[in-house]
């Protein structure tokens, strides 16, 4: 498949990529696992609304798909940062800003 922005792919192309479990555009796409486990998440309404907005904007089939993809991207970024890489966002005007992920051990409830 030709390289594309994930958002420009149609649903069947995204589903095929997400189900294949390979590296695409620097992101390890989550492979669909036949042994699924159902979990219940308690989220603030504002977070649920953000996930739903992202689902609509990305044309994902479900909020679960958004969460699975988000975890794959976070894992990739976290691993790269842990290994000493800088995560850089290059803006259309050529300027760059570094992305710093928060440590997972931070308790945000304080």
C-alpha cells in the first residue's frame, strides 16, 4: 500500500492496517486479538467527549478503536523517549517543538 496519512485511508484500509499488527508510518498498529477481554473504564465526561470527538474526526469505527490506537502511539513514543530519543513536532512553517511525555508514575489526583 502506498504511504498515506492514516486519516486519508478509508475505513476498510484502516481496519486492514489495524488488524495486521505491523509498523505503519512509524506507529505499530495494534493487531486484533481473538481473545478479547472486556474492561469497564470510568472516565470524566470531558475525557469521554474528547475520545468521541477524536473518533468522529478520525472516522474510527468505535471509541475502543481510538483507545487501542492511542495506546499503540503512546507506547511507541514512551519507548522512544525512554531509550533517549527526542520526540519532535515539526510545524508546517518549519519550526520545531519538543514533546515531553509525563512519567507514568505521576499521581495526577493530587
